C-alpha cells in the first residue's frame, strides 16, 4: 500500500448535485467515481558519478555528453524480489566472498549460458574446461563477455560453414563480407559434429517391485514369453517419452543397440586339427565370445587376393560353430578371416536414470561385461599391468628398482569368468543373466604391488611395521639341492579335451588334478587315481565325466601335502636384489598391502576384494 501519495479534491469544486448545501466540507463536495493515473515507479535508483573509477567521462552537463546505456550484472534471488541478492557472501578484509553453501549452489550454473554472472570466477574456469578461447577480435565491436561466448559457441557448431561468417557480419558495423576459397581448407579435427540422440523410456513405480529390471527391445510380432522380461517395441506408446522422435532417431529399427565388428585372421596351417565329418578340421579359437560371425577364406587369383565367404555346416567345405569362441573349419587350408559381432559398448554408455519432476540425474551407469573387457572404470585406474605373466624383469637390476616401486599388477592367470555370454552353453537367457559377471569357482583375484625393502621377503611378514604377503612361486626338486620353477597355472581346453588331458598328465601324475566344466567341478583327484578310474572302467576321459566338445574345460594342478612335506614341491620367494651405498635393497611383489606407499590412492587389499 502506498502511504505517501494522496489524491485530493480542490476545495473550490462545489457539489452540483446538492445545490443547497454549500458548506465547504469534504463530505459535501463532489465524489469521484474513478480516476486514470500514469505513474512511473522505481524501486532502486543507481546514482553515478561524472567519472568512472577508470577516469572515463560518463556525464557532463555543460557539453551535454552522457553514456546512453549501462549494463548491470548481479546475482538475483530465485524469488521475484526485484532487488539484487547479496545472500551467500561473507566479508573478508573488505572483500565480499562466496560462502560454502553458495559455492556449492554455483556448481549448478557452471555450464549455463544466459543466466550466469560473467564476472563470477567459476564461469571462466568452467569455460576453460570446454576449450573456450575468448574471441579478442570482438573487442573492436565493444561486445560484452556473454555475447563473445555465445558467438564462440555458435562458431564451433557452424565451423567450416558460411553461417560462421554470416553471424560475424550481422553487426551493424559491417556492410558486406566475402569468404576466400582458401578459408574452407581443413586445418584441424574438432570431433564428431553429428548430433547425438538418447532414446528415453519411462520407468514407473511398478517397475521397482522386482530386484532386477529387464527390458527386451523386440519386434511386436515376436512377443516376449518370459513374464520377468518387459517387452519394449516401437509401438509401445506408454514406454517411450517421445515416441515419434524415438522412431525417427532409431530409423524404425526394433533393436536400437548396434553391434561392433571384430576381425580376426588365422593361418589354418598353424592351427591344431581333429577328425570331423569323415575329414579333418582345424580348430579356431576366437579371443572373445561373439554373438554372430562371418567366416571367409582367402583366395588368390593371378596375384590378386580376395575373400570368399564360407557357409556354416555345408558339405565339403565350410565351418561349424562349436560355441561362441570355437569354430571348426574344414575343406580348407588357407588363411581365413573371422568377423565376430559383439555388443558395441561405446554406444551403450552411459545409461542414465533421471527424475523428470526435478530434472536431475538419479544414477549414471555403464555397460558392464567383464568377460568381454568392459569393466567398471574406477578400480582399473589404479592398476598398471593386467597380465597372466609376471611383468617384472628380474635380470635387469637398473630398471625394476626404485622407479617401479608402487606399481600395481593384476595377475590374470587365475582369473576367469563363467561362459555367461555363450548361448550354446546356457541357451536360456535367464540362466545367462543370473551368471552375468560371475567368476568361476577356481578363479582368484590376485593384485600385487611392487615394493622395496631392507629385509628379505622370507622375513617380510614377520615385520610388524609393514603389511602384505610377498609373492611365492612353485618350484620342483630336480636333484638333492636344486629346484626349478614350475608353472602350475590353470590350463584352458578347447574342443579336443581328451588330447589336452593326456598332454597335461605327462607333467606329473602325483599332482591333484581338478577338472572344471563350465565352471563346475567334475573331478578332484590325484592324476594316478584319475587314470586308474579310466583304466578300470574302460571309459574315455571325456565320456566318464560327460564332457562335450562345446564345453569350457579348465584343468588345475595342486601339489598334495605329502609332496610338500617331503620337499618335492616347495613355494619359494621371487625377488630382485640391488646393492646400494646404504646396503642391500630387495624388490618384490606383495599382495594385501594396505600402506600408503602405493602411487595410487586405493590400496592393493581393497582392489583384491
């Protein structure tokens, strides 16, 4: 309510309705039925001096000079109070600085364009992260900072086209401009300029009733039978956020997830062979599981090489798919090329769940398929080597010393997953999902850190000032006083499991043999006993344990307790020695280390778990 302004009636205005009443009182005067007013109101008035702090003339009444326009930038309140917002600051030595709460709130504005204060410190830092370079040539047009950034933003999107020049000459200072033909030459790569699209589907409260949520993007003509799987087609109007846009972006495809082609070449003359279909076939083991494949044979005609596709299970010449990693090629001895298709992990990342009401991200997750190499990125940033052999060079006394201390190695020789991707082993989709990302029963996660110590590895565990266990390797006695290192790492077998079994038992039949079929233990006996069972029953090894050619078979060997007690098999330490001016230094791998000596923030003990 305005308490300062008043509207009054002049005392000389006589009530012309009651002509007999001429008393000069407000109640006897004429009453107003309405009024029309034009009012200019101001809540704040900013008063400027004649000169700025930079000694620039702003106003001179004598010569009639004045600046026609000022631009004012300030932080305003979220509510419409019509006044600058000074909240979120504290006074420090005469300066107004942002407090912690306001600084966190500013993080929401890092990458905004229009509603940010150009004088804020975070604006320059945020724009530096996206490669912003201030176009200094716009200073000649007296362009403000926001206009410069908007111009640069549009220029990046339109770089290499005439639109970038048209935007520049939109200023009233330009009459015309011409583009030289050399300007169109490519100078650098600025990334993929094609627009990215992110199809979105709706999640309801009912979707959260189950522990896991499964969607299958299928054709409406092929409905999903399993009730635990929710079918999504391009006809599902209630699922898609914007169905017309989704159809346009996906190009009418019912399966929006594209595959990635992996190409492998094999020389069949170097591959093992087995009898097959009255002939001989070469065993080809692919480096990874594939969901689909194309096999082609190299052909040479008049010194011109090409490729001729082979057909599956065709009489005479072709290939037979055993499982998702093994194929048999028969009727050919040339070089073959296998194109295997796997899900394209890059096109599936990231997957985001958003709250549409608050327009915030609830969670961002990545495509996870560890058997195919798609791991969660956070632990891998702390690992320097992932290998099935020891990367340390023990013969080099100058390389693997102090400069390698803190290096982290994950031993993958005893690291394997169930064949959860293989639809020949687990035909049911639910069986594959239930085993997704699960390690086999024989697999162990071994992570080591390279350390330096003044004491031998044999005394390392007795030192209470350090943590962890030095690495040990198996050695076998070959004379009364000498031992040789032996490799007892797990051995994988592909297709011809009987031949692999016979070759492995030639090592030492006194060892405990454990056989895993698709991750499940089927035998755990001394090699002698396994051979005895085969001899007494007259049943071949693969038939006795029901092993099929398509199965994933792994053999592990462990010295029994009596051979260890007799000193036949001994676990010994492996380390590197260096003589320094301060004495002898020992370098070796340690597992379970929890000290802060690692070059990484995570500890080896946490990575192993």
